[in-house]
C-alpha cells in the first residue's frame, strides 16, 4: 500500500497562526478554504487540513443546473465571453486600427473603414492598378489605357502582353458587375 503523501507546509511552523480548529495546540501551517469566497480561508495543522479537505465540498448546496453552469463557465475562467456572431474579427481589427491611428496621430480621426471586398474584387482591382472606391468613369479610362498597352495587335507575338490583356478584360468585367450590383 503506497504511503500517503504529506502536504508541503505553506508557512514555517514558527511563523504560523494557531490551527483553525478550536482547542488544537498545533500551528496552522496549511491554508484551506472555509467558503466559496476566494478570500475566506483558514489555517490548519496537518491532521485537521486533511480532515477538512476530506469533508470539503465546493458544490454543496448547489442544484444540478447550477453545477453544470459552473462547469461550463469554468472553461473560460469564469470571465465574460461574447458570441462570435455579435462582432466579427474584422470589426475588432477595424476598432484596433482606429484606436492605433488616433493614438499615433493625435487630434486626427481615423479614415473611414473600407468595405469588405472579396478576394476576387481585390484581385481585379490589383490587375487594373486601381484602389477602392472607384467610379465607372475611372474604371473605363483605366481599362482603355491598359487595353491599348497590352492589345495583341500592338504587341505582336508577346505572350505576356496577350495574357495581361486577357486578365485586364476579365478584371474589367468583374468590376463593372460590382458597380452594377452596388
């Protein structure tokens, strides 16, 4: 049969208060909770701390629902949490950027946040060498400029230019559709 492991004293016996159990002459070198409140504890001798810990039931007096709620809440260390649906990571990122901008630029408000653009739209804007927001007039002017630059008739046999011409055409139609729907 394995030997019982002794607790390590939390206070040296010469500096320990008396044991919490009335009439016990031993020093209270072991700290143990007396109630569920984090600041409510007592000091016990080794024999009495063992006895106290055997009888101690943190969940005493709690209903099954309260115990289940406590266990579920313990996962987050009993700190408040929010549903993921209430705020998205994009909103938190934007809040952080605004706070940092205003901290680094005192007296100036952060610029308005850009709307969330899909990867397809961001790629199309990059191909067209443009940034959001854009107007139909700006898009058409940029498209004409890039088509003239990369048209196969102008760049006879240049495969890179021909590929770029195709990409510009696809990007233009993607951005035109975006303007029509928004």
